[in-house]
C-alpha cells in the first residue's frame, strides 16, 4: 500500500493531460495517436503501447516534437503501470529531449513526464532521484492541487530515507494550506501520522488515522479508504491483532473493488499473518495464484514492450537498407517516367489536332447540308409562296387582305434561310412566344398563357429558346388542324434548374399510342438537342396533356 497513492496521483495527472488536452494538440493529423487513446481508455495497455509507438514514428516523420514527447510520456505511464520501471525511465528521459521548457502550453505534459520519472525512481527505491524530479515538476504544476499532491510524494520519499524532520515539515506545510481538497487533506494526515509512528512506535497515530478514514468514507474515496485500512492494519499488527485483521479484511475487499492487484496482494499478505490457521491456507493459495498471475503478466508485458521496440528499430534499419537499394533504381525510374510523360504529351497533342480536324470536317459537312437544305427551302417553299402571292395580287378583292401580307413575310423568311440571316433579338422572348401562341386564337378557340414572364427566360440559351419556339408552334399547328379544341392552356414554370411547360387542351385528344409524323418527330428531335424531354399523356378521357421539360442552361 505504500505506493498506491503515488500511482493514483500520477494517473490523475496523466488522465487530466489526455482528457483535457488543448484542442490545438490535434494540429498534426495522426490516426495512430487517437487509436492509442481508445485502447488506453478500454484498458488494453499492450495495444495502446503499440499504437503510441506507431504514433511516435509518424510524429517523427511530421517533425512534431510535442507529439513525439506526448507519445513517450504515455508509453512511460504504461510501462510503469505494468512494472517495467527501467523501461519507463528510459522513455521518460527520452521525452525530455523533445519538450520546449519555454513553451507554456507544454507545461502540463512536462510536469506529467517529470512526475512519472520520479515515480519510477521511487519504485526503484532511488529516493534522492525521486525527490529531484518531483521538485522539478513543481515548476510546471498547473494548479495548487497538483502542487500539494507532489509535495506529499516528496515528503514520503524523505520518510523512506528516514529523514523524518524534513518529511514532517512538508506534511505540516500542506495541512496548513487554506485551500486544500478533502482527499489531499486526508492523504497528508494519514502520511504524517504514519511517519510519526514509524519514527516512534509509542506515538498514538489512531486519532489522526481514524479522522482521515472518516473523511474518506464521507467523500467516498475508495483509493483513500484502501490507504487508511492498510495503515490501520499495520498500526494494530502487534498491539491489537484482531483490529489489524479487521482492517486487513476491509483493505482486501476495497482492493478488489478498485481492481488493484498490487493492493490485493498486500492485503492477502496481512491476512496470511493475522488469520486463524484454517483461513491462512485459503488466503495463501489465493495470494500465490494472484501473485504468479501478476508477475507473469508483467514479465510478458516487459518482453512484449521490448519486442515492440525491437521491431520498430529493426523496421527503421530495414527501411534504411531499402532506401539505399532503391537509390540506384531511382534514376532509372525517373528516366522511365520522363519517357512515359513525353509519350503522353505527344499523344495528347496528336489526339487534339486530330479531334480539331474531325470537328472542322464535321462542321463543314453540317454547313454544306444546311446550305443544301436552305436552297431546297428557297427553291420549293419560297418560290411556291411567291406564286401564291402573285395569284392573290391579281385578284382585286384580296390585294389589301392581311393574309397576303403574312404570306409575303413568310416568303421573305424562307428566302433568308438560304443566306443564314441572323434573327432579330430586339423583341423580348416572352412577348415573342406570346405573339406566336396567341396567333392561333380564334372565335372558336381560346389560348390562355400562364407564367410566361421575362425572368423565366433570362438564363435560357438562344438555342433552347429557338427550339422551344418551334416545338410550341408545331403543337399549336397540330391543335389547329386536328384537335377541335375550344380551350388551350399553356403553363410555364421553373423548378430548380429546369423549366417545365404544360400544354392542355379540351379537344378530341389522341386515341391509343402517339403516331409519329413529321411534326411530332421534329418536336422529339428538337427537345433532345437541348437535353430535354416531351411527354404525351393519352390516358385522359378527353383532350390532350403534354409536358415539356428542359434544363435552364
């Protein structure tokens, strides 16, 4: 029990470091470090040690000195906890090289490291060295609680050196503090009473020991209760064996509760001495089994930690050899890569030139086809319209008829196709589309437009506008020829990045499947060129519903 509070204080400090470490600590990304903490919190020390070692190597590659130091501190703690005190000292001393003693944000980690180094020295009974490192850690203590706990450890080291005067002085200084937690007060009171009794066996330590026990019961301090029961059992060992047996039994129960194998072993040693013969054999068997288990586990841990370190160093050496072997191949690889890049660049240039040539040829072919088509339109349609105009002009009754003017306008448009005359953009598109659609209205047919506002067409490309205009015109022509509709409603809307146009009439509709003709085929082709769709709903009893949808850009 004489070391349990040293371990507890160290664990509290390191727990504080790991759980409340600054957020800036994760500036360098290191997944091994996070995995190591996960294993430590799950109480899997072997895996935690392995991943802290991996994290240390990664931090080394990232030139993160603080990250390396933190990994070493945690490896120190795990080693000491598993009984590898020399290994813990080695890691702790190595960590000191990576800390910046002038960087305030590192003080918490630096204190933890010095505390662990002192703890390992204490376990190895090198009390002078323990006092040295405990005293150094005070410089970096983050709060008064850490300072008082460390001073307790220094006083305990002096007590073990039999330098009682120095020990008493420090214990009394701690007890005289105005601000002190109940746990530290009880710990200091217990240690002071124990030290006085060790110096003078006639000293009555019971009042102080029992007062500390009462405080620990009140605070529900399990580790503190373990300490009190141990000291009381030792105090009553010779004078009142029955009382000593009672407190040894209490210590054993609380040691089982806090799952501390070392304190269970210590309590069993007391019970073997104090119990009746019948029970002594039972306690001895339990002690022997537990002690063998602990020693075996710690030996295995020491070997495993040594193996992990050996594997790491071997891996480093192998990597150096591999790097040296690869050095000779590096220039060959560079030349090979250069050659491949050169081929890729040459191939890319050839491909681009070939693609440009093919695109130019395709554009020329399209232009030629358009020219032939426009010439046919001129020869067939324009000339035909001209003949009709001539006949109408010869009839006096039709000379001033508006229809003649419209036919003349169509004639001019068909002639312009052959010269690819650009279309005028002076008229707003919503007005233009409205004029086109409204031109199909008559005394027997109403045409109603909904949502055809200027903002709707602002982001639509000229090509899409042109195709939509022809599609709607073709639908209206079909309606005028075949549907016998009295009402036609065309609704425009924008939904996210698409424009939807809903055409509805109350005509005779289309029976069965839509039969493609030149007009309908053209609408499907046109809408496809702008990435849109056209859907005919023929499942209604009367009329026709069509949905046109295309992307805004």
